[in-house]
C-alpha cells in the first residue's frame, strides 16, 4: 500500500518537482509543475501535500471553484499520486487562526517541506507578499503508485 512517506521519498528523488492537476469549469484537466512536499497540516490534524502558488494562477482559480486536486511525484520510472480535497490559505483565502505573521511562517514551512532553501528570507517574504502567494494543502483521500 502506498503512503505519504512513499510520495515524499519519490518527490525528493527529483527536487520535489511534481505535477498538479486541477479541473477547469468545462471539466477538462489543467496540469502544471510545482515544488511540493509533505508536511503536517497547520492545524496539526494529519499530514498533507503542500505547495505554494501565485494568487492569480489558474490552478488557484480552479480549486477555489472545485476544491480538489491530484499531485504526482516521479523519480525515474517510479511515481506516486495523491488525490484529495484542497484547502487554500493566503491573503485572499483567509483561514481561522492564520494572521499575516502565521501566513509568512507557513509559506516558509511549505517552501522548506518542498526541498527549498533560501539565503535571504526577508526577500523571500517580500516576493511572497507581492505575488499574493497562496498555500495549497491537499488532504490525501487516495495515495497510489506504480510500486
């Protein structure tokens, strides 16, 4: 049985580069490349797959309307997918208990979970705020792989 630990291991094999698939209004699938990692949900209620996206990105509009996504990690010929409901936390997607400071910390935590490092966190924070970046959390309903 595939678990989030398998997803994390596979994602780490290719710099945490993953494909995220969302659904357009016409039912077709939109796919894009993101850096995604596994982390504890900010509420402490289990693990999620998390990534950060620009506030105006098409994938964000899609999940606002249809809050579900699939994230696929691969390394070589091995892959794992996580499907589930999506929660957004950002300047245009407020969440209970998440103020501006908590959002700043959460954006950093997601970046680190997705394999990121930074030499200038103040600059990172500035860019995240300027882009109205959103934390995207996918709660795993299904986790599967080719293994």
